[in-house]
C-alpha cells in the first residue's frame, strides 16, 4: 500500500514538472530552430536542413542558414542563404550550389530572425565535394581607365568580397561590393596594355573572359592659351584624363593644379626651348598634342634708375619674365647680377662693383630666351 502511494506521488510530481516545463517553453518570446544533417553532398553542392521548434511571440521576418569554415558562423562574417519570412512551423531546406570548396570542412547553422535579434541553432559539420563555379554574364562598362568602377554580373559569386578574386590580366582588382550575382570592382592598372582578360575565382573555381575590357587611351584635343610664360597655368582639353597622370613639355615633367576626365590645369615648366610638344601619360598610355606650345619672349621696357653706383637696387620693368626666379638670370656688362626679387613684370637687381666701366649693357635670360638692353646702366 505504501509502495502504491509512493508511486502515485512520484507520477504526480513528474506530471507537474512536465507541465511546468511545457509552461516555460510556451513563454519563450523568441524563435527556436534546430540544424539538421546536411544531405545530398555532391560535386554540385549540398542541401542544408532545419526545423522550427518554436515560433516565439513575435513575427519571424527571416530564416535560413549561415555557413563557413569557422565553428561559429554568423551572417555578418560568413556565407548565408536567406529563405525570407516564415510562420515558424515545420522543416525548411536550401540547396547550396556555389561558394563551396572541395574537401573543405564547413560548419552550418540554421537561423531565425525577428525584429530584435538573430537566433542561431547548433552547428553541424560536413566535408564539401565542391560546387558550381562562378559564371560571368556581363561587364559594365566594357571600357574605361584605371580606378574606374566596373560592375560584373553573373552567378555563383560569394556574398563576401574576400571570398572572390577578380583579376584584369592577372592583376587583382579591388572589390568594392559583392553579392552572389553582382561584383562591383575598381579597375586595376593596365601595365600599358589595351585589352584585359577579366576573371573571377570563387571557392577555387575560375571563369575568364578574354579581351573583355578595353583600356581607353588619353587624348589631347587642345590647350589654351597656346602661348604662356614659365610658371603660368594653361588648360588642357581632352579625354580619359585622371588624377595623377603625367604631363611633360618635351622631356620636362610638370605639375597639375586640377584634373577631371576631360580637363587638366597644368603649370608651364622651364623647357630650355622656345617651343614644346605636350605629352600626357595615363597608366602607361601616352598621347601628344597636335600643335606645339610656344613660350612668350620677355621684353624690357625700362630700367629705373638707369644711373647709380655699386650696391644700388635697380628695377627692370617689362613683361613675360615668368613666375620662377630660378629660371631668370641677369648680366650687367657681362657680370652676373644678384636678383633681389622678381615677378612677371618687374625684376629687382643689385648693381655689382665693376671698376673702370661707365656704361653697361644688360642681358636678361628667361629659361632658353634672351633679350639684350644696350646702354642700360651708367655709373655716376
């Protein structure tokens, strides 16, 4: 009799505990999912499986699977496949046909998301036998210059940029954004080549399109003004310019004030010549202007004062002296004169001590051009 009573009490306790457990389960306010075993593992991919245990007290706005080679995959850091919103009932599955490397061990976790949080299930592992390789369907645009943005559309890319490798003629392109069907990249250098083979490698599988992208060469359509002085700024008009491009007057490289795709403001360099051919080089591609550039010859209008003694400061007035004092030299009676300061219209010099000579001619050199001013200065 006592044994019967004890058994009855034990059963009652178990029923009460079970009821409490079920009561606790119904009070969960989040969805609960379980990751099933991976099935249909073959060279084309695999099938992921999951089951809802509980829907929770809020709407399930997304569910699916996350997978990677680390044992704690997350949506933020790993590959994932979304199956969208769900009522939270029964089983669900996804066929994964891309971004799986052969003989690699993967960790898979089912997940469910409500408006507040993502809830992951336990992970299961499987060894991949590979998957379908990437496919390129289009490249937009099919021509351009270094650093421009190009969109590659296709299939079986990785959602994670670092799991894809995009190359132009074996030179790796920077991936700006990625999905399983779209890669946005920055065009790498051409190394002087006109056409590039474009390839995408994902999960060890590579696809390549030959001569898929054409590098556009720079073109100089003209420049204004076509005459200027050293240190002045002129405007180049053309096509396919870029920041950092090289500009030369004959063999002398010069600097840039500003650059757009069709416009560049450049500084006129000292060229040691009265004329120059302008060259532009972008990413190894060179273009030249059809017309030559001319340097404007300097002119001396007057010297004030034109009389004095050694040590006096004299101003040479005129025009087209340029904007670089290091390109200017002045000679008085054949002697080098110290230049105090200079502008495009005025050069200030200090009279040297030249014994025994009263009237001195003045020679002004600006880069490769020279002007003689006779009887320029007289010693008192």
